[in-house]
C-alpha cells in the first residue's frame, strides 16, 4: 500500500541548534492528491519543503516517493525523478524571454541541454512542448518578452510553466499566490486547475480561499509538529486548529462567509 | 520567431530590442570579415601588425565567450594563452615543426589543463573567482620566470622555427602568411563559437550566468557544464597563444603576464561582452588605438585608452557591439 504513495514522509526531524523546526512529521500523498500545508509563520513549513526537495538534510526520518527512499538523494536527482518544487520568491531568469525560460527546463528534462553541436532551431519537439505549455497557461502572447517586463502574476505563471516542463509526478508549490494582486489570483487558480490530474501536489499557502478552492486535504503544522491532518472540511472545523492558527476570520474565509476578508 | 531570435535575451530591454541580435546573425556580420580581408590588401605594410591583432582578437574571443556567455570572470586568462604559446614553442624546438598540428596540440594541452583547474576554481564565482584566477596566473608567471630551462626565463624562447603552412606557404617577414593563417584560424574558432552559443548548451550557459541555483534545480549539472565551457575557452586561448608563437617565431614571458589578462578584459568590455562580435570589435579597436597613439606620444597612450574605455562604459550600453546593433535596429524600424 505504502509503495503506491506518490510522496511519503516518515518521522522527519530537523533541528537547527537547539531549535526543533521539524518534529516527527508523517505525511502521505497518493497520486493525484491536492494537499495543503498550512500553519502560522515559523511553523516550519519552508523547512519541510526544503527537506522534501532535498535542499536540507533531515536529522532523522525518511522521504519516499513511489516506494523509493530519496532521503539521501541529491536535489538534482530528485528533480529528474519527478519531485519538483516551485519557489515562493519568484526565481526565474529575468533577462531571458518567457520562451527561453521554459526552454531551459524542457531541454534539461528531455536531456538535450548538453548538446554543444546542435542548433536550437532543430529541436522541434522541445519547441513544440514549450509552446504547448505556454498555450496551456495562456502566456503564449508573451513568449518573446523578457520575464522581467511581465507583471508579478504573469511571472508566477512562468514559474509554473517551468515546473510543468520538468514533468513532475510530485509537485511542491511554495506559496504560489504570495505577492499576486487579487486581480490575478483567478489566473493562477485556473492554471492550477489545469495541472494534470494524476500529479500529486503539496501546496503551502496562506490564502484560505485558494486552499478551499483547490485542496481536498489539509495538514496543519504548528511548531514543527503536525497538529491535524485530513479532509479539508474536518480539519478546518476542528477546534484546536481554529485556536492555534485560523482564528475567527481565517475560518470564515475558509468557509466562504466572507470571501474578501 | 523567438526561439533563436532573441539569442539568449542578452542585454534585452524592451520588446523592440528583442530581435536585435539577429543583426549579428544577419549578413552584416560578414562585413567584419570582408573588412579584415580588405585590410590585407589596403595596408600591405601592416600585415605583421594585422596578424598580431588577429591573434589577440582570437584570444579576446575565447575570453568573451567565458565572460559574456557563461559569466566566468577571470583575471588569469593569459595563463592559457601563455601556456599555449610555450607549448607550441617547445614542440618546435623538440622538432615538431608542423604548424597546424602544433596549434591543435597546444589547444588540447590548455583545454585538458583547464578541466583540472576548472573543477577546483569554478566552485567560486564573482570576486573570489577573480582573485583566485589572478593569484594562479601570477604563480604561473613566476614559475615560468624561474624555470629558465623550459621557458628561457626573461630571454624567452628564441630560435623557434616552423615548417611552411600545409607544406606550401612559407613564413615570411612581411607577414603575408601570418595574416591569412591567423584569419583562417579566427574564422574556424568563430564559427565553432557561434554554433556553441546557439545550441541548447549555450542557452544553458546563459541560464547558469543568470541564475545558477535555479539551473541546478532544473536538474542541470552546473559545475560540469561550466568546466566544459571553461575548458573550451582555455583551449581557444591556447590556440591563440600557439599562433602568436608561430607568427613571431618567439615566445616571451609577457604572454603570461597579468597585464595580458587585463588587456583582454579591457578589449572584451570595450567591444561588448554579450556578443561574439564584441571581441571581434574590441580587440582591433583597442590595439589600433594603442598603436596609433603610441606613434603620436609613447607616454600618453594609456590616457587615451582610459578615456575611451570610460566613454564606452558610460555611454554605450553593451560596448561597441551593443551600440552598433542599436543603430542598425533603429534604422530598420524607422
């Protein structure tokens, strides 16, 4: 059964000096999961993403994907195996065009990036794949624009385009809506809804509306520990979660009483 | 459209500017080569000087490729130039006087050397890399100065001679063969470099220059890619050094000096680091201005070069190459 899980965390622990940032975290995501990771600032969400993506090494515990133990696997190898993360602070190639940003990712993913002696022109297959992704996210009109000239919301879409180009089986979305003006969240949400159904997605997000609209499951992290985990509705309605994190207004936003709180 | 057009988004600012690098891909680039050839016929008395300009242009190209496309900043590139020069010289003294294979062997030696060095130093970038490359080249310079049995020390390697090119063209004092031989090598390396920068590998180099961390998170082996690029550039520098030896039948310590590294940096910045034509424009302008002003006043030429460099840095974004491509672009859109 566990071998079927797209992503499984077993008893992950990490401390920096005397501070225990991740404390015995267990988590399982099946293929096609839409799972939100929420928690107050300093709960250890970003550390957890670091542990899963391979940027940080755990003190103990395991990270598994489709039954393979990736705990000691390098960051690059995890990406090649389909464990991909997006970035909270947009981390693109600002001077390159949108298309080139995606091409970089597609070239790496299809293993042609090492070719010294082939013109970019001749990589028809890679090019088509890029244009396909751009069309899917509706940013094909900006293909030739340098990324730095785009609005912040559009830059997040480029970020997602890059991530898609890596053909992830497990996707870690680190605050995809952070910094996007509310006029552009719909753009993001519709892009997220178009992600392949079989992809397992773990999303860190503060925007409760986005969590409600997108995620079926929620895990609440407080002080490095899992406080609650399960179906979104149940977790959000539990009293301990409301006390620890959501508060009154957060809960209202989730239930949709006040959509624009 | 964009895939090849925006040529790695170098120094792009506005949408209109995006395709300006097509300028250098278009036939306008051919003008440079025609002018170089024209110089051969128009200034027959200066063919020797012309050959040395072409050699330095090739050296500058090798440096511009590393600096502009891969973001490898260095103050020690003369190390490879110099070692290439000495290898060609030692080969000739040992009896290997066939010039073309001599150049290839020199390029191979510096390339292999750079693989070893690159794996260590390319973990650094920016200022620390600049310092380490400078220190390394100073050490090599001093070692060469002391190892008189190999390098001839201060006196240099004299009595170096080579067989005719392709067994037909005899080296002469007027520099005919030197000029055309160097121009041919420059063209070959340039075509290779142009192919390189328009390849997926070239794009990944630009990606590494712009955001190395993200590149590694796309799954790219960043260090290995940089080392390959560095080795290729070192190999081209070694080729340039070997050509210098063959053209002048002499190797002096100067080829390894820090000043030579600085010269090549200035040439590339002057011409424009983000275009292959930057080196092709920067090196001749620098050397010709230097030559002419030295004729005028041997003491003040640095002043002229200094003012020129400041003017270019302040007023011409992207060096001479960037300036020219903007003029061309404006004319076409009007």
